């Protein structure tokens, strides 16, 4: 009788493991489906950084709260450019794009952490300047996560000339 229960328990455990694997596999597929693999209607216009694509934040107190840093960029071409997707390099960093008309993108996060990145489909008109605002949480990795940091935010566009924009910031998390 004991042996029968052991076999039932083994079958149930195997079944749960299979079910867990299937459900986590489908979540990965959903996550991958969000990231664009093909962007139609490629345009010649370019998005260019108006200033630096790297910001130096210096010393960041770990208990000092969130730190924002801004990057400006501009559509230097004659056609509208669509920003279709964005992601951050770490779960401690989130970002948004703000257009000159006040429109804001969905929140940009690290894939698999803090939610699912939505397709942005935000259009930057010719000559328009926009801003990426990145927010860093120095305490996201815990109270002992001190030392140098380097984070990146990547925006994907429909531009042939600038299919990606990369923004970096560096700092040093201190007590």
C-alpha cells in the first residue's frame, strides 16, 4: 500500500514539473513576442543625440532615493521616425520617452523584470526634439550593492540610418 502512494506522489511531482516547464516556456515566448524582430516602413530620417549619449552621475548615495538622468535627441531628417521598442539593461533602471508635445511613452524596463515592455509606436516628427528620462534605483540590488555602475537604455526605431539609439549612464553607489 505504501509503495502505491509513493508511485502516485512521484507521478504528481513529475506532472507538476512538466506543467511548470510548459507555463514558463509560454511566458518566455510571450516575452520574446513583444520584442520587435521586423519593423515595416523603414525611413531614411535619423534620430541623433543632441548632447552626449553618456551621462556621468558621480557618487550616488545608496539611501538617497531614485536618481533621474536625461538624454535629449532629435529627428534630424525630413521624415517622421517611429520609436517602436525600448529596454533597459538592468531591473534597477526604468525609463520613459517624452515628446515635445508632452506625450509620454509606456514605461521602459528590463525584459523579464518589472513588467513587460509594450511596443511604443511613438513618432518623432522631423526637427522635433525629444527626451529620454532614465530613473535609477540605487537600492534595487540591496543595501550592500555598492560600487561602480554602468546602465544602458536602448531604443529601436524604424530608421535605416539609426535603427537603435543607445544611452548610457555611469555612477558610483556609495553609503
